[in-house]
């Protein structure tokens, strides 16, 4: 039984999600205390509780403390990860609906399901473009292409948009099992091509057009060649966002009542330009998210990022605790940094 203190580092939900993934993958049980102790609403929220039940379903885990607001969880896997057809809805944990981020639940599920015996089909209902989480398009256009360099075969589809606070979004994923991941060789993106989507639901069509136009003009002025699509869709509630991406980097800005569309676009463009000017390999969020596949892979993954986050430091410490993996971080918090992960070579036939 591994005992984990949820107050470690940034003290958020990532400690829970990483622990769920690695428990299901390795078969090792854990007790997590002080869950999300550093948050204004500590304990399990609907998104986190849904992730607990989702990963538990994959490995038949026995649970203690799986309830809203619980600050202690005992998670004991009973079987190796099982490839199957799964459906999870954050609203089931929220008693009346929730926009909890389904993208974060996907992040907890993909690692054990990659090492299952068979293919998995996963449907997730909840928030697809919500604060403090990667939007669907970041996963589909930035994360997945990079994961494919590790040998990961997975697809993602957006079936319905879900914004805060209404939720109601839906994504579907197909995850093919693999025998082993392999460390890729990463490089600094050299392209000036920027793709993106400026999207709204239940709002006037001029809003996405204004976001797209403002972003395109700013990017052209900065020497880039943008292709940003304005999109107007329907959803359970109104929402607006722009997501821009280039290889190894994604940049998001969400709209809110009273915030001009131009300012929404300007925020995302500023993020992209800061990354491009740093001449580093991956954005600050990828630097964090790459650590798990790099830790599981065969070989050494080396990359640079424009900004070292407390999230990344926390994940590194947690992975060392779970796997004994070597993660070297050469840089200071909030500065450009090099990260070197020497993978432990998890294999399918060793899992169980």
C-alpha cells in the first residue's frame, strides 16, 4: 500500500489522477490523504469522483472514501486493466449535472487502458471546454500527435460541446493496446503555420468571426501563417473559446460574459507568441503531461519547455514515488527548463 499526501506540491487533482492511472497499471494499491487540500473546495469534486469510478471500473478496484468532498481515498486494484466499452457521465456524481472536465478523466484512463488485453471504446459526458483543464482540441490537435511518437494509437472525437457551468458535452475515444512505449526524439517546432478554431455555442455568429479575425491579424503581423476556423454550434448552454495550435504547443482562451471577443483572441495569441519566442520544444502544459508516457517508455525522453510549472514539479515527484523513475529537471520555477526522463520500460506482458 502506497501512502500519498495530497498536500504535496501544488496539492491539486493531478495527484489523484496520476495515482489512479499508476495504481491500475501496476496493480499497487494506495491511500491518498488530504485530497486537494490546497484548493478552495478541498476533497473530491464531481470530476474527480467520476475519474475514481472510471479507473476503478477498468481494474475492478475496491474503494473506500469515494464520495463528494471526501479527503481520503483508498484504492485497491483487483485485476489487470480490462479493455472494454465504457461510458462515464460526470452528472452521475454531481446530483443534477456538472461541467467537470472530461478531458482530465481521459488523461486518467488512457495509461492503464494502453496496457490492457484488448481495445477500449470510451464515452465521456461532461465539460469539454472548461476552465483549469485542457480543452478537447488541445488533446486532439496537440497531445495525441505527440503521443503517437511514443507509439500510442488512440483517437478522440468531439460529439457535443460542453461549457461551464451547463456541461452536457460528449467525447468518444478509441484506445488500442500496446506492448511497450518508446521514447521519441523531440525537436523545436520550426513551422510558422498556426491552426485554430474560434467557437461558440448559443451565441451570435459574429463572435467567433471576430475572435478568428483578431487572432489572424495579430499572427500575420508577427510573421505567422494562420488558418483559424470560426465555428458556431449548439450546446446545452452558451460558451465561447479560441484554441490555437502548432506542433507541440496549444494555447486556449475562454470567453465569459462582458469580455470582448477581441480580448479573448489576444490572450491566446500572446501565449502562442511567448512559446514561439522561447525556442523550446513543448509548451508548459505538455511538459507536465509528457512525464507519464516518458516514465513508462523504453529509453530516455529529453525535452525543453518555455516555463516550468509547479504542476510539473509535483508530477515528477509523484512519478518518482510510484515508479522509482529518474526525472532530471534543469531549470527554475516559471523559467525555461530542460527535462530528462529515463523511462522504466513498462511492458504489456509484465502488467498484472
